[in-house]
C-alpha cells in the first residue's frame, strides 16, 4: 500500500476530528473495539471484501493494523459518530492502495444507521478533508453493483464508473464491483 501524498507534513492521523452537521469522524482507536465487533455483522459485510470478526481479538488486530497504516501515512481510518450524542455509527476510510494519486474511499454503517444519509455526509466531509490535506488526481469508490444505497454516494457527487470487475471476498463470495472515479472539485 502506498503512502498518501500529504500537502502538509507532518500530519498526525491519530488525532483527526472532522465535524459535519450530523456526524463526526474521529481517528479509530481501541475504545471502539466492542462497538466495531458488535456492529460489523454478516449483514453489514454482505457487499464488502472483509468478513466479520469471529472473535473480538480479530477486531483488535484490525484496529492495530489501521493504526500502523495511519502512522505510516498509508491510510486514514475513522469512526463515524453522531454529532449530537457521540453514538457509534460505523467506519469510513481513505486508503493509498497501489496509487497515492487515486486514493480509495471505504465506508460501512451499522444496520440501525442505514437509510439516514449518514454515509453520504461522512464521505462528503472526508472528501473535503482530503482535498484540503492530500494531493491526488481523483478518488475511487468501489461498490458492489447490487448495493444501490452505497452507489448513490459516488453518483450524487458526479462519480463515473471507470471499471467493472468481479472480486472474491474473504467469505469466498464474489462481488460484482463497480469502481467510481470522483474528481476533487466534486468533493469541495
């Protein structure tokens, strides 16, 4: 995984706090272990590459790996919380992947947060943060073709499909993935 191309250095990714109207994005940390373990269910991962943790130690490994990736500047992994009361809603991320000029968005929300446009708000405010802090040509947003609510996020930001591919998941399923390209000007 490549390092993100930051405009300002050094940037401590372990202390990020991005506020929106209804959601707040905070750098992932161990205090969210139980919430992530509880809410990252088979239903939530239906359209995702990873599978849910079977034991809480797997969630701890995920958080530790995320913190290492953030320290190395390869990714930003955030928890999504409700602005009004701090309720855990899910996670979102920005990854350097194989090309730091095209970082990749990722997001998931717990089931009870679905249908309330929290995901759209989270990606929009993360996108604005990215435009202010990272040099990139465009962002990508991969999503399973059947995941219509998630597809609405990049489509609402003018995202266009640049690739279609079948991707094997950690559950041995196959995703029919669309990869959207989102230009920085759409994220401002």
